[in-house]
C-alpha cells in the first residue's frame, strides 16, 4: 500500500520501508515522527485530507544538501554577485501507514 503525504510544502508518494529526504523536521536520529497530512492512500482520495490517516516514520539522520550556487550578472555594468545556499534536510524511513 502507498500513500501521498505533504510535508515541507512538497508532496511525496511513500510506501512502508521507503527512505526519503524531506525538508528539516525537528528531532534527533532514532526519533519517531508522525506525518498527519495524508492526501491519498491506495484507492482513497481525501478532500483535501483523509480524516484520521497517519504515516509513521523514523528519523534516520539530519544533514545538509549539496551547495547550490546563485550567480547574478549584468552585462557591461561590472556587476557580479555570487552566493551559495545549503538546505537543511531530514532523512526519514517510513515504518507504517495507518488508515482508520
């Protein structure tokens, strides 16, 4: 069985046992988290959320993504700006999908 959950402003299709990287969630490695915003499971679609459906997960690790470089330039004006950004991410392992 699979579910579609929303966390960090993005949607993920998950199944039991999947390991995914999502926007930073509070907690340490080994902590249990509950993703309550379940949009759909298998054949059931919520409007907009399924009532009482939960996806349980365990935090594997907290880490930062690769650096993304932002470079701005305006021709013939000697204007150049370079910035870098590293996003905080959380790797979670889906343990259970519960549907009432």
